[in-house]
């Protein structure tokens, strides 16, 4: 599965992690991370979004 974002699950929801701990969300909709980049795994914190830095633009200084 090639995912570009989270899986939305109607809550409340419980997820059993690999180590046996249970993560719970009482929200009406939970965003479950599929990329494992989230600092709040298993919940999505939008870390999957590409963070692109842009150079500041300078005004045109034509004579």
C-alpha cells in the first residue's frame, strides 16, 4: 500500500501496537498514520507532508 497520508477511522478506536500497548482515541474521527513518520504514532501529525523551504523572494530591482 503506497499511502500519501493517514487512514481515517470512525471513532472511538483502539489500536494494538507491535509491543502490545493499546492506543485509544475517543475522537469521532481518528487519523491513523501509515508512513510511521509521526511523532505521535499511531496517530497522524501530518509529518507525511513534504516540507519544502523556499528562498525569500526579493523585489525586482530593474532600472
